[in-house]
């Protein structure tokens, strides 16, 4: 309102009514995205998988974001150390005492399950295919444009356009306003 953009904001609010609700279901293979960059071995990945399943379940039950239960880094540290007791868990790097007190028993149970299920770990999924170079180049140009528009308007660039929209524009290359509206 202060910047004279009330009509624009109302249009955005009307458009937002048409956006479908986000799918907040847990990706059962999401642990690969955490463990693969951390370069965990197969036994550690099995532990990470169980920690991931435990964390997502606890977060859903408590209706909180999963990082409020355990962060990705905390799970990686636990998976690297594979603690067998609460005392051992207390020694794992960057695991606060409050986490050990609140979730320690569940963490140790998850570690134990992971140690037993190494052979049940599915094969590593393939890495995502990188975008074609011309799509990546278009995305970079759009990203720079978005950044400049955000600065010009005094808002964060993600307010101008979400990253997923930039990727869609870079990939689909609309040729007209009608195509852009689709």
C-alpha cells in the first residue's frame, strides 16, 4: 500500500486462490538427498534412512517442521558415529542435550534398526539429470532479472517470482502473452 502497489497486490492475491495446496507428504527416498552429499557409506545410509523415517514421523505427529526434531546435519553426524547408547549419543558432534533428552531413545532405536537393515537399503537412485545448457543459461538470465526487479521494488527476489516459475519459464520458453498465462 505504501508503495502504491495495492492493485497489484490484490491481483496477486486473486491469482493465489487458484494455486493448489502444496503436497506436504514426505518423500520416502528423501534421505538420499541428505546422505549422498555427505558421502556416507552404505551402513551409514541405512542408519540415516531410519533416522529420516523417525524424524519425519515425529515431526508429523507433533505438527512441526522436521528440522525442529532433528536437522539434516544432526542426522548425518549421528549416522557417521552410529551411537549404540544414550551416553554415546551425548558425544556425537552438535547434538544438544535437549535433543538427547527429548528423542534419545527413539534415535538409538532408529540407529539399531538401521544397523540391522543395511541389506534392505534400496539401490541408490540415479542423480537428477542436469538441465540442458541453454535452459540453464535462460534460468541464469531470468534469475538476474528477478534479482534486479526485487532491488528495484525493494522486496526479496523470491517475492518477484518463485524459483520454480523461473525454471518453468527457462524450460518452456513461452512465445506470447497467452502462452505465458498458461
